[in-house]
């Protein structure tokens, strides 16, 4: 490239490259990230595949810093809606935009032929430009895309070869509409600007410049308002560069002086594009397009050039163009050189060089959906909220085409009847087709418009839908309501959904037949350190070795040890020695293993109650690992409040938590439950009072007593303390139990 390499300038701008925001395999909306396509100042572009359509898209993720700017987010969304309405063969269409994990993203059609910049490097002549016929073909396509965007009210502001992508077929598509505006405006404001040059306001702060300087118009360089004519300037610079291999810095020679055989009409086209005064440029992309089409195709070589033609070239031999350079603040402009004027008309033509035929009538197409695209003479027109489209038609029948999501394409003649000035386009809805939604809970209710369908046992729901935008609502017990909008395409067959499960209730209360309540507290899944460290005070040889252990599923565990009343109502018996004291709020004791796990035992009886009450739980004893996890309640000390023993006979911390043999003595009986402090998960008497039956770590047939009792000292009441027994072990007045509920799987 000629001169300094192309660069995007903004003062100040961070020079650090954006980090990858997503990794291959991440799912953003309905798109699975495959790999990075490129990185730039405005973020990272990924190749992503639509999970249902199996189609490639480009996913452009903007920098996280911008996503934290609420004013930028608001402009981005507004601009995204406008850009999303652009539907043209020579514009990279935006199909979706949104937020994921606090990051803003755009979804664009994937163009797989590289950029115009890459094409030029492959197709230019050594030290020169590309074939004029190819340059003309591509520039025509660029102007067609610009014309469509300008009509929709969008200006690019950073048009350059790197922002023009090519299909493998060679068709050009302009990319990054809208990002140049919202992104650069955000940076301009952060730099200290108090008014926006992008919205046509005056500029009150200097020192900020936005755009790619090699293709930046004079008004943009001077921080003046930019409009569609600034894009025309960029087209002129690109055309000059593609033809000559040079950029028109300083005093630039006309391209026909640099490219032997180039038609001089190229000189006039580029000179009008590059007029310093925007009023002297082509005023619209359509006007520039009309002028470009007047240049004979294939005018890249003139072997037929007559001596007269050579004489004309010689006559303008030293003709040059003056390229405007910005003058530093405070500096005195150097005297302008006065080159021999380049032969151009005294006044720039701002109308197409071949005006259209005189307009005979204004014709109205009615009954159209908002956003429908009417194509007439290769130009696309988008229907607004009125549902009408006005076209200027010459006499006679004219062919038009109407396309819009959810309707069959319509193509036909209009205006063929004398005196006819309006017609209703008979659009037909696309027939519905089945769309399968997966990933739902069984029997979830899926509602779209007036249709409600239940998911089957596999979690799939089949709904007949027409292409277009729909809003889906899914509901299911134990799940949060899911509501989202989505675009149904003609080829959409399957869409995966994900409903978020409601958090478990913090407490479950089971009412026994006589009204006695059993309260259970929720214990969440997690991890903890099982067992005791080697240096723990009071450590016993039966303690399990310390190891980090996972609890993969949450469960409910009884708030207290099972009381004598609860056990009597469940089983019809109270074997406790302390029943003579007349207080059935004490924990039941003298309970054998078979009294819990055998036929007619407490576990079986509670499951009968759960079944009768239609509660979705399975009653059981805790495993000793679950018991210790619940006892510690997220702490890591020897006791259930996270503290450690400081006295093995009379420990102050344990005194607040447990009923045990303080000072080597003994209580007369176990205490009524819940008379000491609960742990962090609301569980009482996890240490002391009565030792609790649990399933041992080696299996359900090898029980273990946990928690110590009212008859033993402090060292036996630690969270890690355990006593291995057998199913045949004879019960004592220090042995009780605590029940557990496991949620049934849906």
C-alpha cells in the first residue's frame, strides 16, 4: 500500500487488543461458538453455528467496557433495530442482536470469501492496481448497498476495503453498518466531547477524531458533521486506490495518468467524489452509481488510443489533484500550491448523468406488512408503519417483487390498467410447519399465540408455526416460567429450550396422622472436608481421614432428633427408658436398627405418610457422610459452629451446642430437643443428646453412630467422631435417630 499503513485513529483510544470473550463450544443464545474469525477495536468476531438450523453465522461480540455504558447500550439497541432492517444483496445482513452474560453481540450472515482488501492484494498488478472492469463491477455493488442504507437513514462513516466482504462468487457486501456510529460516538464522549458530530450537532471539544484516516472525508477530519456524502468521499478514495494501487495523499495525479489506457471518465468520477466541499460531490449514492455506469465497461486498457488521444494526455501532463491535509491547531497554513487545474467541469453534476424518464404517476402499493421489502428496478424499498409503499412509475405495466417474513414471495405486474394509481398486493401467509421444541420438563405447557401444547415424556413439544417472529411461554411445576421471543425461519425444525428449576423450599413440614409435625431443613449440594486433620484436638483413631468430598445432590434432614412422640405416632411404640419422665419432647432412645429399617419400622411408616399426602419425597436415614456434611453446615472446625475444642472435659463452645457429660459427670437422661443453639442450617442437637444411627461409609449393612450423646465426653461429640456398630448391636438409652427426605426425581 502506498504511504503509511492504514490505521483507525481516535484520540485517546486504548491500544490493547480485545481478549477473547467466548471460547469454542460456548453457546450464545441459539449459536454455538466454533472459532475466532478476527479481532479489532470494536470486539471479536466468531464463526458460530445455529444450533437448530446447522447454519454458519458471524457472531460479533463487542468489548465488555462498552456493554457497561448504559447510554451506549441504549444507542446500540436502537442502532441494531435500524441495521437489522437493512436487507440488501450488497450489505452484510444483521439477523439478530442481544446480550449474553453482560456482553453485547450482533449476529450477521457469514460471508466466506474474505475482504476487498485481501482480494486486492491477490488481484493487483505488481506495484499497481486491479483491472478496471473488476473495480467498476465491485464499486457498482458497493454503491448499490450504500444507496439502500442511505435511503433507510444509515450512514457508514468508516467505509474502507477491510469493511467490504466478498462472497466466494465475487459479490461484494458492506459490513459493520451502525457499529462505526455507536462505537465511535461512545469513545468520543468518553474522550470529553459534549456534543455529537455523528448526530449533526456542533463540536465543542477538540482533539478527538473518529474513523480510518486514509478514507476519512475532510469534514470528518475537521470534526464537522458527517452525512451520506462522507461515504461518497470514501468510495472515491477506494476507487482511486483499487485502480492505481496508491492512495491520493497530497497532490495526487489523476488515475488515467498512472494507469496506461484508463478511460479519462474515471478521472471525472473520482474527482467529483473527492470534492473538498460536500456540496460539490455526488449528493447521493444513486447519483454516483449513475455516473459510474456511464464509464464504458472494460475500459482498463486502450490499445486503440489514437495519436490525438495521446496528445490530449500530454496536454494535461502535469495535472494533479490537491489532497486536503489537516492543519495542526495554532499553526499557520502553508501557502497553497497552485497546480495546473485538472480538466473538470466548472460545476459538479449532482444529478445522474442519464436522468430517469419523466415521472408520469405516483403509484401506491397497500395492504403490506411493516418491514416488507418491495423491489423495483433492482432497488429495495422497506415498508413503514403505514403499510403503504409509494413508487414513481412511468407509463405502462411495471414488475415488482414483495418479500417479507411469514409470507410467500409475490412477484407480478402493477400499473397496467389506465388510470389505476393504487393496488392491494395479495400476499399469502406461508403455510405452517411443525417445529419441535426440546429440553422441556415432561408435561410442560408451551404457549405460542393461541396454541398451547404439552411436552411429552421426552420433554419435546411439537407446534405448527409459520415463519416469522413469535413469543413463546413455557410453564411447568417446580420451574420458573420461560418467556422469550424468537424468529422462526422456513427451515426451522428443532429448537432447544432450557427452563430454570425453582430453588427448593427451605423447609418441608410433614403432618403425621394426629397432627404432630416433622420439620425438615434443606441441605444444598456442595463440597466439604470429611473427617479430621491429624492435629485436631481430641481426634480418635476411628475418625475418617480428612478428604475433600462432594455432595452431588441436596436433601432434607430433620430439624431435630426424632422425639418420643413422633416415634410413637409413626410406629405405635415408645421404647425409651426416659418415657417415665413424662416429657415426650425428649429424643426417642433404646431404638434398634430393625426398628428403623425393618418391616413396620420408622422409615417404612414415614414413607406411607408421604405417599398418602402425595409429597414427592423418599424417607430414609442419612449416610454418615451426609450426616457430617449437615452437621458442619459449611464450617470446617471440630464443632458444628466451626469452632474447635479448647477443653476436653468442659468446653465453652460445646456447652452452647450440646448436652454431654460435662466435667466427666453424666446427665440423668437426654434433654428435650432444641434446647441448645442450632447450627448455620437450622439443625439442633447434631452433637450430644443421643447418638444417631446412620448408614456407614462402607454400605447400608454396616451402620455407624454419629454425634456423641449425653453419656460421653467432649471428644466424642466432635463432628468427625464416629462409632462403628452392627445391625445386631443392642440399643441403649443413648441411641436415637434423625430422618432424612430425598426429593424424588421428576
